C-alpha cells in the first residue's frame, strides 16, 4: 500500500529516474509504528522528518507528511493491528552534478507493511563492526537515504550469527546499533551516547530519556563511553520505533541478562501498552 502525489494507491507509481534521492541519496526518511489505525508518537515522527527536510534545504510542510502517515495508518489498521509506515522525502529532480537545484521540488511518498506483534521487545544480539560511524558528518543526526554502511555491517553481523551491528565512531566511542539507539544500565542508572557521538535523535530514545525514565525515577546521563565499558554494564538494550525496547543478550562473546534487570523490566512495562496489538 502506497501514498504518492497526495493520495493512496494500490498500483505501481511513476518515478523520475533523475530524482536525486535515487541518483545521490539526496533525501530523508522516517519509519513509524501504526497501532490500530493511528501512528504511535505521531507528533515526534512528523516533526523530526519536517525538521530534516528544512535542514537540508527542501522544506516540506508537516501537514503534508502527517496526511500521508495518517492515511496509510488508517487503511492498514483495517487489516493489521500493527503496521510499519515508512515515509520518504527526496529533493526531487535536478540538473546533472552535485549542485542542488535552485528551486527544489520535493517528492514525498510513503508505504505501509504489516508488523508481527512478536517484534516488539524481542531480545537480540550485537556484533561490533569495524565500520565507523562518522560523528563529524551532518548526516549522522539525520535519517538520510545513504544507508550503505549499515547495510554492509548488518550483512556481516548476520553472517557471524548475530542480529544487529554495533557501531563505534571515529574516536572509538560507542555510538549506536545499525537501526537503533543504544542504552546501558550502569550503577543502576541509564547511560546513552550523546548525539555528538554520531547518534540519530531517535523517537524512542527521546521517549525513554524524557518520558519513561523520569516517570520511573531512573537517573539518565548522556555521555561517551567505549566498548570495554559497555561490556561491563549491568544490562544493555536498544530502542527504535518498531522494536520498542529490545534487551541485548550478547555483545560478541559477552553475555547479558538484560531482560532480567529491574531497570529494563520497568521500562518495558512502561512502554508495553504503546506497542500492544
């Protein structure tokens, strides 16, 4: 199911092969969970995507983004209690070369796909990749279409028998998982890498930091740390909009009983209603 050019469509859509999203990765995207016909954390998802298009110089009105997400969520909700809504915006077509067009005409499309209820809160394992997250890049804090590093790292992780890749940045600090933000429980409190370490400002990351943790009285800190410190943590978990909070059971050969940690268990209980089918 697709949204394209202002409306829902079931069939194939025309696409300009000169679109800069295709030729240069010049675009951004968002993935949100729709639950029973409504987008979970809709305001945050719409706001982040609209802000990203503005930052890159081809602003798209939040209302236009929200219309696409809502229409797909409502249609998907008739058949599936949970659905993934991916919304993509490119700068549109432009002349040959890198220079962006003086008057960009952004292209927005979105798609919906069913999500199994078993995905949320399912534990996973992490494999440390030698591919580094570039914290100096402006794209590090945007969900751009250039995901090749994550694609390659994910393939290597799967080949090694793990679920997800774990990225460090060019300074050796832990940054994130391939498709998720990372948290550690250290001395009973939450620690997560700061955005300046090449971290995407995830929707669930923000919810944990500013919503769940304060409600539960759990201390939070954004600070840099290395892989050795992470391996010594009491528990580790990752967050994204489809998985919710996923306890980590191993990083390489280091095991974790993350799901049994009381802080992790309390956070899962606090978030569970938002992801229930």
